C-alpha cells in the first residue's frame, strides 16, 4: 500500500512497480542497481524523476508539524 501511495499506480503491485523500475534503469540487466545506474536512470526518465521528487516532498509533513 505504501508503494502504491508513493507511485500513484493503485492498480500495480509493489512487485510490478519494482520490476518496472528495474526494466527502465538496470541498464546491464544484472538484477541490481548501482548508485550510478539509479542516478542516470532517474535523470533520463522524466516520469521517474517526477515520482522520486514527489516521494521525497516533505512539504505536507512540515505543514502538519507546524499546525500542531
């Protein structure tokens, strides 16, 4: 459920989402992501960059904290 909330694809399981990410950015197809592969993959994929940016956007959390 957390993965679905982050990725916005409620019709996609966490496993399916993970597989999609690996297909997009695991360029050497070894089933592992190096930091370099991850950074390069995110930089090249606009949708993935947006997803990662939204995932780490803590502005709503800050608003809740500030409002008590």
